[in-house]
C-alpha cells in the first residue's frame, strides 16, 4: 500500500508535477510545520494558534523566509524554488506584492518537492533556519 503520509517520489516523478502542483503541496507542508511549531511552543488558545499561524504562512512572511533560505539551498533545491517563483499565477492577494507572492510560491514549491521526495530531515533543517528569528 502507498504511504501518502511519508512520500518517496523519484526526481523524475517530482519533475513531472506542475510548478503550482508543487506549491499546492508545499502550502500544506509549510502550514503543518508552522502549526506543529506553535503547538510545541505552548500556544494556549485556538484563537492565538490561528492568528500566529496566519502570521507565519501569509505571503509577505513566506517571502522573507525565502530570502533567508536562498543562501542555504543546494542547486537542486534552488531549481525547485525558481520553478515555483516563476510559475504563472492568476491572482495575487491584496496583502502582498507580485514579487512577494512569487517568492512565497517558490518557497512552497521547494517545501512541496522536498516533502514528496521524502526529504523530511532537510525540510526540518530548512524550517529551523526559517524559525530562528520568527
């Protein structure tokens, strides 16, 4: 039986997924990491958890996180980031500029690709870098 909780796709399988498909997966992965981080920190109320999660997953925050991670990425990781960043999106939220939204989409595509490849240790390492100053 396929284990969808712990994926292990090949590079070829991941490369066959659309840029926005990777970002779609990465959006979920990044949010669950943020939710786990906040729960582990001892956030006490659901309202507080929700507000703090939103603050971390919004495009403007993700754009800053992407800038922080770029110097630490491998060549392959940078390629996945660029795939997401250069994806053609149809709408940008009012709270972000197109450039910020592109960076956020790049970050999500990177996290999606790493998750699908089963590289959870690397995901955790990059997430720790992001959360150092958050």
